[in-house]
C-alpha cells in the first residue's frame, strides 16, 4: 500500500478579456507559482463583466486541489 495523502482545496477567481478557457489557464498559471502538488481544478462558476453592452471580461471561480507535504 502507498502512503496516505492529505489534500487541501483553495478557491481563486481569475479573469481574462479573451475567453473562459483563457481565464482558467491564467488562474492555473498564477496558482502554480505559489502552490506545489496541484492535482486538479474544479470550475465552480462562470461570469462575465459587461460595459457599454459589450463583454469586457470572462471570469471563473474555481477550486485548486493540491496535496499537502508532510
């Protein structure tokens, strides 16, 4: 049997003027700069910001799952 593992989940919000996909990638890139052992992401919510009847930003709220080090 392998070692027991403990994971933690933290929530982040990321945005991009391009797309939801780009917002997810931007959030992941930022998270991996400070979190080690990321095993997954779960997108919880999609939103858009609108100004003057135009979409100005795509936003995602997501959970980042990572393994705690012992």
